[in-house]
């Protein structure tokens, strides 16, 4: 375990594990569970995909997530929507203060080679440079999915600034050590993660480990912060309620 969670009851924790740099991960997060994703050193950079675990044809839609909430910049209280208007995850906590990127997308082998140079399996064996696309394809294959099921990802712990109206720039700012982003599953969600450098990152290929802590959330109440964050949020939760009725 990377770090202790002083504000979490141990009996609530279901799973607490480390995802190493370059690693890939997938797990079904059940409705009503939360997953806390922590960067111990503040240097984490993680890409994520989300799917309705009960209907894998329904998946995270970055464009709708931005459009419905009138904002490309996410943080505590915001929601991650599917293309059917259902809420997959609520962002119940974000101590990074908005280090989430909905815009830049994911890396692939060509981009990794251009940014970081040669890092093939033949040269460095299991330490070879992985890309998001490679990691995602391996994990999706475990659930009978492939290339056509890859959608625009959400990047965690990095922020992209928009300059001069349309020019994208990777912010040099980083999250503070032991910062975390917490997601609550509003339906059964297949979470797929790739722990590789941000697609716009340059320099040395040295992704930092992140900690994944799964635990049982408190029951949803009418005064829930995320549910009441905006009028659009209320409609999203109503749509979820109809789905599970």
C-alpha cells in the first residue's frame, strides 16, 4: 500500500492496491461503491475508460459530459455521462483542484516513440514503453471488446490549458503529494485504466505508481452534493433512477 487513508474506516475498504507505472487495470465497480485514486508523489498520470458493466455497448461520452455540464474542466461535484444520458461516475472528491483532462485523448505507440525515443521489448524487456492504446486493448480484450470499443478517455492528475482560443498546452503544474480523485459508481461500471505518461508529456518515460482504493460509499440521500450540483445533475440522476426502476 502506498499511503494510509486516515479519513476512511478500514472496515469499509474492499480493496487497496498499487498500479505500477506503465501498468494496466480493469475492474467492475458496483453501483454504490467508490474508488479513490491517489498519487503519492503528485507525479501520477492516468488515463481512464468507463463502460456500463451490464451493457458494454453503453460507454463514457466525453463530448456529452462536457456539453451537458457546460464546461470542459471537471472537478468535485461533476459527473461522467454515457451517450445515453446516464451517469456512470460522480466525482465526489478532488483534492487536485481540477487536474482532470477531457480534451487531449490517449497515447499510442507512435506518439510514445516520438516523445520518449526507443523503448521496445527487445531492448528493455518488461520495462518497455507502454502506451494507453496498447494497455486499453489488452484490458478490453478480457471482456470481449476491441478497437471499435475504444472511446475518448479521461486523463487524471494532469491539466490541459487552452491558449489563444484553441491552442492546447499541457500545464506544467502538478498535483500535490497524496492528492486523490474519488469516483462513486452510479451504476455498475467497468473501469479500465492505463498508467502511462499523458499524451502531451515529453522528456523521460518514468510513469509514477498510483494507489487504487475501493470502498463502500454511504447511501445516496436527497441532499447529496453531486446530485444537487446543477439542474443538469438532477436530471441525470432522475435518468439513472428510471433505468434501475
